[in-house]
C-alpha cells in the first residue's frame, strides 16, 4: 500500500479516536477501499469480537417488567388493587410463627376481655393520646379495631414511632374494652439469610442513576471520564483488569432531565427536546464497550407518566436507545436476574428509582433524625421491612392496573438498587445489598430548595465473586 494512502487511513482513524493496531494495519491490502470503508470494517470486526465475549460470560434475564395496558380504570380497579396489596403482605406476615393463629378483626369483639389475640391489618390512623401513648386504628376486609401501644413498653413504643399510614402490620396483644393492648408488633420484613450469594467467576456490576442528560447541570466531562475509564484509556493496571470483567451497568432512572418536571426547568436545559435528550443518551452509551450489558429503568424525570409502575421507555421518544443491542430497558420498578450459568442461579436485582423516598425522609422520625436525604440506606431498609416500595398511598402516584400490586416486594432480591436522591450509598440488610446511585448532575436550585445534598460522579463497583464494593470517584 502506498505511503500516502497509509497516512490517510491513520489520520481517519485518529479523527475517530481509534488506534489501529500495527498488526491490523500491516495486513491491510485492499487498495480500492476508502479509509471510511476500512474503518467501518474494523469497527464491525471489533464489535463482533466483543459480542462473543458478551454472550459467553454474562446473562441478563428480565424477570419482571411492567407493560402498559391502556384500559380505562374505575373505582373497582382501585378496590381490586388494594385488596391484592393487602393479600400479598398478609401472606408474607402469615409465615411468622407469632401470627400462626390470627383471627379477622370483626371477631375480636366476640372475645372476652384480657384474652390473647393476634391479627393483621392496614394502619388507617395513628394518633398520640393525652398520656403520650400511641393509638392505631387497624383495618382488614372485615372491620376496624383500635390498638394501644403503651409508652411503658419502650422497645415496642420506639419501633411504633416509624409506623406509617396504610402499611400492613401484625399485632399480638390482649383484648380490652373495644381496644387491643399490643404486646408485639410484627412487620412483614425479609427473612434472615444465612449465606451471601457469590458468583463462581470474577465479574463486576456497576450501579448508576440520575444521569440527567439534557440538563445544563449535566456533568459531561465527568461522565466522559467514566466512559474513558471503561474503555481503559485511563486508570491503572489493576483497574483495567477490573474493567475487563465488568459485565453489567445498571442505570436506575432519570437518564435524561426531561421536560416540564418542575416550574422553570426549561431554563436549565441545553437540549430542549425529549427525543434529542434520549438520542444524546444513546450516543454516549454507545461509547461504552459493547460487551457490557446495560440495564435501564425510568425515573420521574424520564418522558413517561410519573405514576408507578412506570412502563418501559416509549419507542417513539427513545428509539435510539432501544436500538442499542446491549441495552435492556425495563419498567420502574422491575426485577432482573443477572449472571446465571449452569449450576449458578444468578443474582436477582430489584430496581426502583425512588420517587417515594421524599415522603419517608419527611415523615419517618428515625430516617429524618438520622441524616434524612443522606441516608438512602435507612429508607431502603425501611421499605424492605415493609415489603413495599411505597406503603403510604400518598408517597407516590400509582396506577391500579392489575390484580397484583407491582410495588409489593414479593421476591427477596440479592440487590436492591435505587437512585433519585443523588447521593451514593451502599449498605447491607440481611444479606441484601442496598445500593443507591449517585448522579451526574451538579446541584440545581430546585435541589437546594428541597434539601438534597448531591454527591455526583460516584460509581459503586460490585465484585460479584466476593460481593465487595468499591466506590470510585470520577
Ligand atoms: Fe429522580
């Protein structure tokens, strides 16, 4: 090949940010091909090679994603939805030994005074008495009953401080005159698991959220650094070894900044069209090594209804994203199983963006008094204990769509991944790894107002073989 042509090819590759290996270059013999054709051939061969690794070492199985159903809804749908929710939590609670002999609430009044009683109900009301005891009103499909939580039982009284409206709990107590004196309160909770599940081979998963592409506060430079790191253009040898084994990236909502999310938001946008925001997101994600599986769910900034469950991104808006072969788009919430192989069941990941978090930061004393927005771990633990992503009806908007409540945490996950509050946190609760993603957006005036303390560009990297987690800062 003539010298001038070689120069042209090298220049073209450099412009595209690709380094051609000398071996590949020396084997080029087709004189008739343009530099552009040679480049395209090179890229497709490179992707083919990466895809081979991708199909060999990793797996993504979407176990639960919500598909929108456009039927009209009426009051009976709400009734069916609440009954479904109650039944699911009741079933979980009935596994508790203490609740083996429950009776329905309507039968409590038939019992003599000072008789032991156990039952399950939804918290309809919560009040403080003049003596500073707590009174709950609990409801099941048969009726309602008042329950007294005595301040002289300090452990129980303390945990009762965190009881929120509409959650479903179990009560063990003693009957009084039209009241039950509680001796024990039971939450559905997750069981104590003795073993932490570990992958048989070395592999890593990364959790991101709240990228906010399109916002003038999007930290593009930092995000590009992250992309460069994943392409091994920066980072030390040890990090490059890790990067080779990263198989999964989760993006837990708010991929774009959206449009019309709060008053005046349009003044903070550099990309003012939804479709273009998603196209830009696809352009950036395309730069990630194609062997990495990317799993994305929506958040409240994405171009969807805000009511949960939020379905998968609309193809009309996010076509470019749907077209990426290594991207899986799921609903919010959803569950995904990753990394299963022969003899290994894989890890179950529960994805929930976290729109309900704001409510619990302001309404749950133990969260509010222990760091609030800085403690996503406390909020996540609170929700796991209640086996519901938004136990109080007003904590999020919801669509009563099926005979099943998709916000119930029915399956125990290995990972509970969230975002929304723009501050990364990683913690363990009964062998469930709880991860809240950071963000890629500088603090906005709106966040200032609502009391968020964002810490952008933190990336938790989970070693699936050891379950160790490192947080990298970009
Ligand atoms: Fe959000």
